[in-house]
C-alpha cells in the first residue's frame, strides 16, 4: 500500500472550499477546465461563511444583503451539473512546485494527486494571545472571536456571560452583537490603535446600537483568574502603544474574546518554496493571481485579508480563470512591473504586473497605514511621474481600497509603479 | 494498607511510581489535580541537563548525572521524544571565561563525559545566529525532552504495572498509625500506607508539615517563557545557556522536541504562574544577548512555571518522620534527576524495611509505543489509514494530529479529561493557532469518548470550564452539535 498517483491528471486542483475556492473552481470550469477538484478539510463547503450567520454579505456582488451561509449556498448550488469534483474532510499535507498534491481523508485515504494548475484558497487564521503576549494568568475563557463564533453559531453553546472584547476587527464587533443577543453582557470593546480595525458599519450596528463602549488607544495589561477568567485590567496606551501607568480600569468578566488580526494560512505555500510577501503574509502574486511558482495561483484571504467576501469572489474568479488558461497551455508572460508601496500605503495586491498579460487593465487592491480624511489623492506613479490620481475623502486601514489602472497607463510605466497617498491642502 | 503511598504525580512522583511498581508492592499515587504532570513538570525549560552545574558532592550533582543516564534509557524504552542536542554555556566577556572553566572542572568532578571548552570561532561555526563570544562550554550529553510526556509515560507504565492512581485527590492531613505507617486524609477518603513518599512539588513543605514541623522552607520561584513558532525552531541547534551575571542567572534559548524554540526563564520569587509584562520584557532582553536577531514576533505562547526552590540549595531528600519520606526542593535539575531520585528514594525505603522484590519480567507491562502520524512516511500513513480510517481525519491542522491519535490517547491507561489533557498526550493544539481551530473538534471527540456533556469538559484543571450553557435556539437534545 502506498500513496501512488491514482486519479489521473486534473486540470485545476483548488485547495480550500470556502468562498475563494468555490469561486475559483467555478470560474476555472467556466473558462474551460475539464477536470476540476476542490479539496476541503471540513465536512461541508462554504468555509468560514458557514458560521457567519449575520447579514451584510453580497451587497456588491449580488446587490442584495445575504447571510454568510446564503452567500456560500449560492455558489455551492452552482456546482451542480458542472462536474466539479469535491472531496470533503480532506486535508492537504503538502504540495510541490510541479503541482503534485498529497492529501489525506478517512474516505479516500492517502491521496497523491497531480494537476496542471493549482489554486491556493486556504483562507486565514486568527492571531492568538500568544502572538500579542498579553500578561496575566492563563485560565479558560479566552477565545479568539472566530472560535467563539463557531461554538455559538455552529455548536449551539455559549462561551461566557460577561464578556470583554480585545481588538475591534470585524469578527470581534460581530461577536459583540451576537453575544449580546444571546443574553451575555458585553462590557466593552478594547482597541490598542487610535482607530478601529473594522468596518464603520459594524462599529455602528454592533457596538453603538447596543451601547457597548469602544475604548480606543487602550489594551489589556493583565488577566486574572486561575481556572476561569475573573478579571481583565485595561489601560490607556501612549503613541508607541505602551500602557500608561495610572490609567488602569478593571473589568469583572468571565470571558475575553480576541479579535486582534488575521494571518493568511500559508504553511503549504511556504513548504512548497513559493515566495511570500512579508507585508501581506501571503504569496507574491501577479495580475492574474499567479504566484511566483508557474501554474500555482492564490486567491482570497490566503493572499491578503479581505474585509468583504464580494472582493474575495471577484479575485478568486480571476485566479480560477487564469488557472484554467494555464492548464490549457496558455502562459502569462512578458516583463513585469513591480508595484511598490509609497507614502501611506501598507501593501498592494498584486505585487507585480505583466502588462502584456493584463488585458484591458488591472485592479490594484491596497490598504493604507493610517486614517485619512479630507481632500485625498491615491497617486500611482512611475519613474517619478504620475500615471493617475484618484480622489477620495476618507481612507482607513480597516477598509481595503482599490483602483483600476487601464492598459494604456500600464504601457506608460517603466520598471515599477509606486502607489502613495497624498493629502491636498487648500 | 498500601505498602507505599506517593503524594503527587509530577515527574518525581511518576518516576518513583514507575520504579516501585516493578516491585512486589501495593502502591498508590495520590494526585491533587485532574491529570498527572500538571504542575512544575509541564512548565519548565524541558532540558535534561548534562550535570556540570551542581557543586560536586551535592545530591543534585550525583542525581543529575545518574538521572540523565537513566532518562536516556527510559525515554528510549517508553518512546518519549528526547533529542541529544548538546548544550553551550556562553562567555560573552573575558571576565566570564573563568566561570565557564569552573563549570568544566565541576563537570569533570561530577563525572560528565565529553565536555570541551570551545573558542569563539568554534562556537560561531556551530551556531551562526549567536552573538560573538569569547568561549563556551560544550556539553554533548545535554538533551531536550518533552517533560509532560515523559512524566505521563512513567505514570502510565506504573499504572500498567499495578500502581493505583487517584486523580482529584488532594491530601489534607496525615496521622501516624499505631504499629507504624500513616493514615492520609484525602478528598476521596482515607488512605493507609506503611510508607508515604512526599513528591508534592511546590506543595512539598505543606505536605511535610502534615507529618512534622518544617525543617526547610520552600521559596517558590517563577520563571517566564516564550514559545516560538516552528518557523523559528532552527534558530539554534544546541541548548544555549548564559553565565550568571550581576543581573542574575541568564536565560536559555533552545530548540524543543516539537521543533519550536523555547526562550526563558527569568527568576522571581513568586508562587504564581501568571505572566507579567516586566518578566517577559526581561526574558526578551536577556535572550537577545545570546541571539541578537531573535524574532519574538514568532511567539505562539507565553507561560510561566514555578520552581520548588528551598532555603537548602540542594534537593531535600529526607525522612520527615519515620515512614514519611520527603522528595522536596526539586528545583532544576529536578526533571533530569527524577529517575535517579526515584532510585535513591527506593534505597532509603529499603533501608527502612520495605522489601523491594522484583516482579518477574514476563509479568511486567510491555512499554507503550505511540503512533505519531506526522512522523510516518507517506506509505506508512497510507497503510495506517487503510487499516484505521480515523488516522485519515486531521483534527489539529498546525501539528497534523489525527483523530486516530486523539482516540488512542483517550484509550491510554491514564486517559485525558480536558482539552489540555489531549494536548499533552496527542499534541493537538500545540501549534501556531493554539487550538483555535481544533479545540471545538477535540471537545466534541472528548465529550463522545468520555460520555460527558460538552459543558463538563474543562480546558485544563477542574473548574476551568469552557462553555457556559446552550444558546437560545440550540437543539434541545443534549450535547449534539448541528
């Protein structure tokens, strides 16, 4: 018994059956890929959307307001009749740059699969207490917001009665409302930065509507309780995010939910030797979502963390279609422009553009480093000369931005394109 | 009436139990918590020290070197992860070189083999990520180990050989019996034994005082740590120690048997396992003396442990009262010394009249062999899943721990009753997401295997409850997730 190549050649194997993987697989099939396979480690397709039972999904893509399971359900329904194969409860152990995939599951055993193209759609995971080093005891009752969401929404269990939320990322905000609706008392949401990391609509709908205070520029400096959380001590921080002595506030709580960031889950990518961008923590990608390993594409939160699933869908459709073209023998080639981060920009996706392969133009997604308001310009320039400027009135790190650079402008660029934010003072 | 009652099932109590269970005795082990290895044993540097550190002539010196040799055999027999990485004690400044030389002489006196003093260049060639040093002491026999798995394996072997383990069984008092022996009062009733072995760790002074007035004083000493992601696991290949300086004892940087990097500890008189901002900052600063480029953003967990230091400066192995033997003051190198402490203690018990007749070899339990899915070759994995499909379901994605391994842990002689109990046995939740992904799945499996409601599954010790009730619209039937 060994792990032999046993299923023939696939055109596109998609790793992950969440919103990114679903959109990529469907787009690959529509673009002509014959044999498409989705490998999903959970027992059902849909990924994290399955536990996101709140609404607000699909406003851009479907022009209506759906819950997470509804949004996923629309794509799952589209699989019927396409011939796209799905293996559930299947964990990918490794991939190689020559596009071999090793996976295991109860049903299929140890599988060694070969594909012409691969789409990485593994999503992201939550940062934990250990990553941010919160001092104090280590009792039960400290959950990442997503884990708590799973217990509450999928398993039907409450994780606490008096809750403090650290971090104002979207999942934390959503869980503030969810825990309140389930009868828990949410005491406060604590954010170390001077601005929220979540969408403004979530601040309004999940905190303000329920009178939950948001403490900006604060953090937890101590956790107490031996077996279960009994207390959290919160303090104001200075501009270097260092706690200011004397500003401590005690909260008697039995639960702390952490919403302190998401990290693209790139262990497979890393072990395959595919270069990652230290800023996004995802693979470097070209305009068609191809990584620096030819034939291996990536999309969704495994590339960079999105705040709206609609953009995950759009990005993943591009990745899936490009993977299908690669499987059919087409190659995106030509010299590449790098996309550099100028003033105020923390990252861009893609990080490189091959104008010859760019079609009519390229969408560049990015995040800014701080909150800006007023008369703002997003400037794209090359060789010191502006290519284009886009007007905005508000920019915030919690809200992903994008601009579209038409092919004609790309052709004017040489070597690199730098993206920066300019504040226009009148 | 038991022949021996051991109080405490950390690594010292477990080693004593493992040793004595192979003799024809009635033996019980009384553990206050809901699992073994749940105190200092699970929160320390995880080092099997070579033995150059203790002053020659001390119990520590003798039992360290002997313990390290016994640990090598026991880990091999009981299938406990142990890796002989060797250790380096660094001398950054010329004035630290004499200390390294002193350790070298002590090591020779203690019988440590293979010691060498390396030049700065030799150290740089061995460990390119270290700061420049003048010299370093290389001890090739130093090893890293999984301390709780070591203690668990010892305790399991004891149980399989007939030791009776009582969990959730704190001892509250002791009285001598007429005609010899002791009656112990516990949370689960009275236990009579001819001999009592006090292996209560940080609580050993309190247990001693149940039998006699204290003649040593416990000075609990907290040490704080960082555990770094596997991406940082290759930062150093050896256990890297520093010389003690006027700022105190140095901190170590070492690989772990799981492939992570451990950094710590500081030393502060405190009987608490809480982490502190100051303590962690101190550890970070000191560790960067050894590894200037240390990337603490790769931290996945902080923890703290309490050393059972005493005012004696050596292990406290003594008769508290006739028939009541203290194995106290088990500060570093207690983990290393544990099996030698057990052997030594057995000698004292024998002198006091306990008959240590060996059980016939053929009646002894066959030592455990663990299946570690991620360490198997692809073809072994395929064959295993074909035989037992539960090994095809990966529960912990960070560490590639399968349902098969968790089920096997649930069927061990000392099964887990908590999420962390599963972590200590199977490794689920040890990784970079720290159980964020697998905890709900482990909880579900544990609830099923133990036949208990998910509401009754703790994170770790009794009372560390995870779930507080059902949601408003949860399915009516108990425990079933939809």
